[in-house]
């Protein structure tokens, strides 16, 4: 991700996790909807503990970050 976009994205993820706590489904939905509004459509977001992934995504549009025990994977598909 471009630097400024990456900083905003991390802020959105932390805000979603702070707001929804361990309700990862609600946090993921919040992050996806916010990303779609702010950065354009086609975003996917997975938040949880202990998961793996193998994805295809648009170049420069991937965020994988840990916040406490939770990991967030956000990427722009298609």
C-alpha cells in the first residue's frame, strides 16, 4: 500500500477492533465497509486469531497487520 493509505488503513483496522472487541465478524464488516467508502469498492477483510491465507489481489493493495492477539488481512480483489 502507498504509505499514507497504509497509515489510514491501519488506523481503520485498529478503530474497528477497538469498537467491536472480540466480535471479529462485526469488526471485519466495519473495516470492509469503511475501506469501500474511502478507497473504492472490491475490498475483502478477514479478522481473527490463528488463520492462514493464500490469495490473489491487486498490486499494492494488501494489508496484513496484527493488533494484540488478532490479525487483520485486508486486500482489494479483482
